[in-house]
């Protein structure tokens, strides 16, 4: 069964496709927005913006460090540059340039990493951005956003472009289930409860939100009431939502398409440990790189599944 089917979710666009559309739409009324590409605009979908506003689109070639430095210069001149590349190329190759040309001077640069996680599939481990959230969170002052579907990705794009300061937006390659078929009230730093529950809370972001909803459906059949929270903003994290969940449900499982270290699970654990300690469990990639394969097969092989979330819930839940 495909992700989201148990929860009755329909397949929608990839978050990268939704981003491209939203960027073009926003750019029409905001002439200060420009794009800076690393010769992968057809993959990141910034080509949609470039076709509409060719004089505001810059392609620096396959040179991510230069890509970020150019964006820093544009931001210093009053532009709002959107820097887009594969998540692994952008965060890993250009980490020092992001630190010195964007984060340290706190410039209004929008970093967009597409093809994140192992769901990139057959392109293989060399192109899987699985450390990117941890790297982005490490920059002081950096906002980090991981939308779960196309409607929230569109809202996230507009919110990112309206927000002042450096921001990282994480997007995926495959089409994903539509969690917010009727739209959503997206606000940076404010989590969304997509399913209420009283026995345990599952906190997720990205495509793992749909997986979490499937897990909640399975758990309900076992008599376990699971709350599902879309923690689309990994930084600044919604501490209030986490504390409320810990107090009301007594246990938390964090699910993310990322390494164990430094991602959403780490952020949630910091809040819980300092406020209301409750049992915690994690569903993630652990401490390992993946391999090449089809997206669904990889998610299954590496345990990013509803079954894995259910098992984690059983370890921590008071039911």
C-alpha cells in the first residue's frame, strides 16, 4: 500500500513543483526577488521563475560555493535572492560560504534544497541530502522549513519570501500525498495538529507526516489514540506545541527522513528534556548512508514506514 492510502490521502504534486509555481506567482508582485541557480533549474523548478522573469534569473553553473557568494552580494544590494540546488550540493558543498556570506552577516538569502532525503531514489547516496536539516539548524539565525505536501509548500514559499533573514527550505523529488486538501493556515514556527489524539503524539515533517497519519490509522485499530503534529518548521521549533503534547499525551515519537543526529528529533528532545521529560522514540535513518533504489523500496528498507512508527509508539506509549 502506498503512503497515505490508509489515511485516505490522494497523491499530489512534489513539493519542488509546488515551490516553482509559488515562486513564479510571488515574483510577479515582488520585483526584488531573484533566483540564483547552479545549472539545475529544471530539477529545482526555478526554471518556471526564470522563464517568466529572465532578467531576474542568474545561472552561475555547477559551482555551489560561488552560487551562495553571489546570492550574498545580491542580498547586500537589497535583492531577495532564492538560491536553489540539490540539498546535498547546497548544504554540504557550500557550508562555509553559507556561514560567512549569509548566516554571519544575517543577510536575506533564501536557500532552497531540493531532492532531499532518500526518496530521491535511484540517483543514489552521493546525491541524497540526509544531513541538511542538521547543517541548516546549526547556523545561528537560520530559519529551517520542511513542508509535507504541495499546499503547505506553496504557503511555505510565500512565508519564506516575506520573512526577513536567512532561511532554508527543504523540498523533495517525488510526488507526495496531499495532507492539506482544503489548504492550511501556515505560519513559520507554528506547528499544525493534523490529527488529535490522547495516548501518544507523533511529531513529523516532510513526507513522514503522511506516513505518521497512516500509522495513526493503524494504531486506532489497536485502541491507541495518536496525535499527529506537522512540525514543518524545524527552527525555530514550536516549543509550546511540544510541551502541550508531552503534558497531554505523555509520550512522543519523532519521525523524519533524515539522519538521527541534529534533525527534528534532536530539536524535539532538547525541548522535552528541559521542560516535561516524557518517553521519546525516533524513526529516522539512524547513523548510516543509504543506497540506490526506488523511493518506496528505500523507505521500506530503511524503516521509514507506518509499521516502524507503530512499533516506536508501542515502546513508549502508556497504553
